[in-house]
C-alpha cells in the first residue's frame, strides 16, 4: 500500500494532508524517515511513527476506555465533553465509534472501534452479550428488590418484563447486576422499577472482558484478539 494511503487509513487526515506529512519528513517507517508518499509497504505488522509518535498499522482498532463521569458518548455532545476528547486525534479521525452508550454519569468499561460488524455483533439483542454493573443505590437493598430484578420488572413503554441475568447484593446499598440488553437507561429504570434508585453506576465487565484494574479513569488501552474473544466466545468477529 502507498504510504500516503496507509496513513490516511490510520486517521492521519486527507490524502493531501498525509502526503504533506511524508514530504516534510515527519513520517518514519520501521525506524527510517521516508519522504516518498508513494513508497509501497505491506501494511500488516508495519510499525511507523508520525512526529516521533510510534504507531502500528491496524486494519481495525478496538479500544477499552475507562469512562469517567461527566462525559457523553456522543460525537456531538450537548452538556459535557465527549469521550472522544479522551482519544488521540488519529483514532477519532478514522471513525472510531462507541459500542453502545453509557450515560454521562456512568463510569467504567466502554468499548470503541471502527469495525461496524463488531459493533453490530456486540449490540445485537440476539447475541445477549452480558454487561456487568456495580450499582450504588440510594436506599438499602432488600431481598424483594433482588428477587424482582431476577424474576423480571416491567418498565414503562416495554411490553415484556426484563430480567437481570444475575443480581447479587454487595453491601447494604450496592448491587452487582448483569443485563444482556442495551436499552436507554436500562439499569436505572430496572432498579427504579424494583423500588430503589441508582445513585452511581460503574460498568465492570462486558462478557468475560473485565475493565483492566490498572486502567485509570479517562485512560484507554488497545484490545487485542485474545481480549475480544473474551467478550462472547464463538459469536463475535475479531
Ligand atoms: N444502564 C443505565 O441506566 N445507564 C447506563 O449508562 C448503562 C446502563
């Protein structure tokens, strides 16, 4: 692949902008400056640097972000900064999207990718990918609330009861709740329907992929094939 095209595919701007980067000596490939925008490289496994910042060619990117509170998952946020402001510009420019959304006040594991098939597979209701939340509640959690969440609660505007796939009381005012759907305010509405109220919500895992303990709020990390396999073995691409 031509170097300028390769850079474009990785989010470094238009073809003209990428050509400009190469022609001004700002791009090195495998450790050597290359100022020929039409130089051909095999992209798979290629390491390059732009302005000294190292990158590896990736056909698609898959990221885990520890979403902080006070950030919206939209590219055009209204009230708070966007989670995309936490990513390097090339990742935003190559069209990375959030895989489902978390509310502005929800924290924890958010996946992002530019692989549309992956987004579809993760968010399809048929796949029933489990999402695990730590829920802090306003009132003490009682057995009846846990039982209601497990047996199913009927939400406003929904015809069928929605069940938690798992629900464990963690403390007087906290729950660990697993849901397999991805509806608007789902956990908050379920907990309200069970007679309590969510005060704070933190997503700790999606399928078997846990939020890395070392990933501070606001930081992101690459996900590799082994990480993606943990999401839902056999059913997801990547
Ligand atoms: N359920 C909610 O209510 N909010 C979220 O952000 C995620 C799940």
